[in-house]
C-alpha cells in the first residue's frame, strides 16, 4: 500500500534517492562511530538521513524472539524495517553484528532495487568478503565520510 507521495517526489524534496549504507565488521572495530559520523554529515548537508543499529531492531520488533531465533529471521525483520524507512526516502545508515557481509544479499533482496553499500571495517586487513569499501578502522571520521559520500554519488544516489 502506497501513499500519494512517490519516490520521485521524495527524491526531489530531499535531493537524493533512498539508499542503505551498512557498516559491518566485528564488535569494537569502530562501525558505530563511522556510521554516526556519516549520518551527521548527511543531515548537516540537508539530507534525509537516519541511523539504525541492529540493537534498535532487537529492542523493538525482535523483542519477542528467543535466544534460539534463526539468523534468517533476524535478517528478515531487519530488512523489513529497513524497507519501511527506505520508502520514506531516507539514506539509512546501519550497523549491526547480527547481519554481516554474508547476509547483505539477503537484506538487498528485501529492499529491492534500492541502492545499498556495504562498508567493512577490518583492522586485520585479511577479509576477502565482497564489499563496496573496506577500511581498517584507523581512518578519521572525515576520511570515511568523504569516501562513502563519493560512493553514494558514484551510485547516483545523490549529486
């Protein structure tokens, strides 16, 4: 069910298309810091940006899940929440340990043709998982924000 405001209307108003930027990596590598810096930079430049951590979803729509919940169900619920926020025209910036690079394609399937980026924070430099950008975690917030915004422009999410 769709309202009377379409994605083109939202893109014209916000100056960008919706997109999902997922920061992935092990706990404690700086995903959260980079994601929050990106959200702030986008917002400060007038973009409709929103940060969501996997914990937000766990505390909300996943509160009924047991410890034995399947990874697939966690991914499905995260994808559904992401889809709702993306249909509002947001650039959704996310971190979660529940959804890694292996599950990125599952989330992509749930959000359809909406552009998405996977940014892996890998201090070891040993990961070979496919991603759009791999950083070590030693970069400054500004360096990472600049690189991610360049990727969003390259994918024609924003001008």
